[in-house]
C-alpha cells in the first residue's frame, strides 16, 4: 500500500515519519502510532507497519515516526530522555492533524510508546482517543526486566560475559543514558489521568488480565485480552505478527469512529 516517507520538525534536526494515507472512505480521525524503544522497537517494527496499513485500509490516516535519537530520526542516542520523546509525540500529532486535515486524533502506543501516550493524555484535549497496547505501567519493573535480559544475553555469549563488562547504560546494544534511566525509574501510570480524551482502549497480551486494572478516567474505557505472542519478547528474525491485537485495535477504532 502507498506510504509517504519524509522528515518533519526539521528545526530540531528532523524526525523521520511514514504517513499512510487512507485508501477507503476517510474516517473522522487520524491515528499516530508511538513505538517502543530499543530491542522492542526492532521486534515490533513489522507489526507496526502492518497495523498502519490496516488502519489506512479502514479509512484512518496513520502516521508512524521515530523519536529523536532513534531509528532514522536525527539526534544523538546518548541524549535520549522521556521528556524529549513526549515533545516528539506532540510534534507528530500536530503534523498528522495538519497533513490529514483531521482535528480528531487517536494516539496509539505499544510498551514505552503506550506509556508516553498515557502521560501526554494528561494535557487538555491532547487526544480524542487513545489505545494503550501493553504499556509499561511501572518504570522500575521495566528496568528490572531489562537488567535480566542483558544479563542473560551476556551469559549466553561464548565464554560468558566479557571480562569487566557490566552492561551499565546499555541493553542488547541499545543505549540507556542516565537521563533516560532517571525518567524510567520515576515512570508510573498509576495516577495518570486523561484530560478531554473521550475513549481509551487497553490491550493486554497474555492468558490473564492484570490483577490491577488501571484507568485514565475516560467516559468510555474498554479492555481487551489477546492471546498473541508477546512480540517484544521474541527474536526479531521470527517476524511474528500479532494478528489478534491488530484486528482488535482496528475493529475498536471502527466502532469509536463509525
């Protein structure tokens, strides 16, 4: 399906974007897709492209983009931090509104992308709707997971972890500078509340729903449990596609913007 690739926010060095114009009757809202970070970005890249294509086929203008210092966007990865990425989400929503001609906007995020969407929804009328796909709800737990992954990776190397290497500031080859680690340590969605967002969808992958159901306080707040593989935990070369989650998201948005 056709897509436009470009750089926007060039005054800041340029964010790389992929815009998928609608190929069906245009809906009343556009969708901005906010990706995870690090190895999770790599492993979910194909799924995000397919999701954007499915959204476009359903009539939703869709924008994928890379945060500063990630993917094909400009910027030094060593300066990565959550607040800058939140600014990038704002820039992406503004660009998407202008390009699509739609003032209503849904922000969709997977993992850390979902966390950024939830935090940004606290701004008054930042989004008309949000989709939070397995968002990271507690940054300290996330950092513990990353530490375990890095340790397991190093132990799997021939001869074990290289002498003197402790993995500090890096996970599976992706940098985690001090400012990013600090932001992740403080990250929590427990008290996150949306301002002016009409509808929210929480998508959870797994056999059971989370014991504690978080809320953004939207007038409509739906939850879906899907049985797809957790693509961010799988090897990228398996090229797994979470078909149930993608179908669930497209169907829900079709209902909200019928």
